[in-house]
C-alpha cells in the first residue's frame, strides 16, 4: 500500500492542513507554524512576474475627504477632522485570471486602497464582497490552485473548483454572492468595496473597538447579464479598464462613501458567531453603518506599469490607531502580501514613487536588490546608537491584548456555514433566484464526479431547502436523503 500522507517539502508528515496554529482559539497565529509559512511563501513564488492573484487590474488616483469626525474611536490622523483630505490610489482587479484575461468574467473584484497619510501609508486591501471563500490562510494556496489552470491540461477545471468548495462549506456564502447578479459588475464604478476583515481601531486614550469597512458606490450598483458579459469578453476584454479611464478623462469622477461598523471590544465574546470569521457579515441592525467620508477618483495614471503594475498593497500596512484583529485569514495575509511584493517587485518596493509614503521614512533598512535612492548615505545604520539616529515612539506602540489557550491547530468554534447564505437567497427576488440557480447549474454541469455535485447540493439544501432542490433539479439529480 502506497504512502499517501500529505508532507512538507522536506518530507515530514502534515498533521493538520485545515487550521493554522494559534495561541488559543482566536490566536494570534504563531510563527512557529512552519507548515503555514512554507505554504504561503511557496505560493507567493509560483508565478513570475505577474501577481499570483489579482494579476489583471486598473487603477486611479484621487482623494479621501472626511465627512464625520470619528476621533473618539481612532487616533488615526487622516480621520481626525471634517473636511480633511488625504491623497490616495486605488487598484481594482479580477482575482483568478492572468494579466491578459477578460474584465467581464464572473469573479470577485479586488478593491485595494492606499492612503498617503501624514503618518505613513495605510492600505485597505479588500474586495467587492463583504465575505470570502475561506477563513484560515492555510487553505488559501489550495483554494487559488483550483481557480487557476490544471497543470496537465492547462485549462480551467470546474471539477477542481467545485470539489474544493464542496469540501469547504464555509465557502457557501461567498459562492452564493459570486453566482448571483453581483458576480459580474457592469463597471468598476458601479460596485461596492469592502475591507472584508475585522480590524481594530484605537483612540488616543488607548480605548479599542472592532471595525469593518464598507465603501458604497455613489454611482449605484449595476451588473452585467451573463450573455452581455460573454459578448464583451470576446469583443473588448479590457472593457472595465477602458470604462474607468474614459470616465475620469471626461471629468465624470467616480466616488464612494466610506462607512464603518463599530463593535465594542467586549461584544466579540458574546456575539452569536465569531466576529473575526471573514465568511460572515455583521448584522447592520446590531451595528449600524456610520459614515466616515468620501473617496473620489479624479486622475488617471501617467504610466500603467510604474503606477498600477508596481503598486503594492498589504493589509499589514497600518498607521497609528489602526491594528489587526485575530481574524485568522487576516493574520496570514499580514505575512503573505508583503512577502509577495518582496519577491515580485523587490525588497525595496516601498521606495518606488507609487508606494513611497509622503511622510518621512526613517529606518535602518539598507541595501537590497535595486536600491535606487541614497541608501541612507553615511548615516548611522544600527539601533540603539549614540549618534541621534531615529528612535521608537512608545506612544505609537500597538495596543496590548490578552491571549490564552494551548498552542494548537484549531478551527473556529462556530460552524454555521448555512444561515447567512440562506438569508441571502431568501432576500433575492424570484427573478434573481432563478438567475442564481441557472448560473450555478451551468457552472456545475461540467463537474466530472457526481459525488462532488451531490455534496455541494447538500450544502445549498442546508442553506435553504428550495435553494438546494432547484439546483438538484437543474442538474437532473435528487437531493441526498441524508441532508433532508
């Protein structure tokens, strides 16, 4: 009998490939989880030179203007005064396709915003959906492999896509959004954006809250019909890129209003599900949207490669007053994104004009590939030192938080993957439900194994019996008796 154990690259058996190792149930993630680090580091180096994910994108410059002073929640300077404007850059993207792929495919859209604040850059690296397919970064390389090309045929593989999703029921909420009308935005201007993860805001008194970001388009949400999207993909694969560029050139500046949801820190321990689970949304009845400001895009890049292609974003690019949460997917991204940039663009990627902060940069990082500035000159190059070099500022130290528990690879405590997906289905009109079912049935028909279809039908049925039954009927199958 052959040894079919999953191993690391050095041949050691892997005991848990579903959950990263954390300090207690909520973490944070431990750097001693070498299997997680190897998976993420290897994954970041699988494609050269375009981005592993989000390769096809469009970008624009603009500004963010505060319309509501929320300094009682955060000490972040760029949010502390009504009317204050901060220059910013945004990159929109598709997720799975290559650099030359079509804009109008059914895919989540990346929504990455870089604010050039007085205290350094701050990046919000989200999508046009409020949730994601998975909730632990250890599963991310495997998930993206299913979205890429089969290594044997070099074709997209629907069987791999649905096999992974059917084995990962936490994906159901995002899958339902992706297969709905919202799966193909009409333009980049006509879609919302979300930070997706939970973050922490800290004010000057050291008081903390949990926060989620919502960018609401002021152009209104519009989507493309499947046949229209397919026609555009063949006739003009750069349709979204062209639309954004032309709108800004014509002075029709797209805008979004930024809202946040605020959760008191202590609520995280009593809320009806784990608020750090990125496959879930917080109820807006429980935590209403609070307006923060407006983002306006008013200038196109002068050079696509220098500004859009070389732009680098990381959810770990924080400013004082904004910090990470125990979200396990976020914890993995804190490492993976910056590591991808160091590989793809270079260790000095933050010194490039598009990424360089507008505030002073004072540190002891020297040398590295393609160092093109003064490299610190003859200044002191270590710390601590006796030569008046830059020193840490204790007032900007990350706020403390308690951790407890046994270091282990553990899953989230809450495994209700069905309620929110079912709620979404029931919110749709009959016409929208019909299109959702039609899209899913069409996507699942090419799946090679019937057992994969049946397993996925079971998930849809658990979300809503009608949802699962209609998909089963469309595929000419019956809902498995064990899920009824």
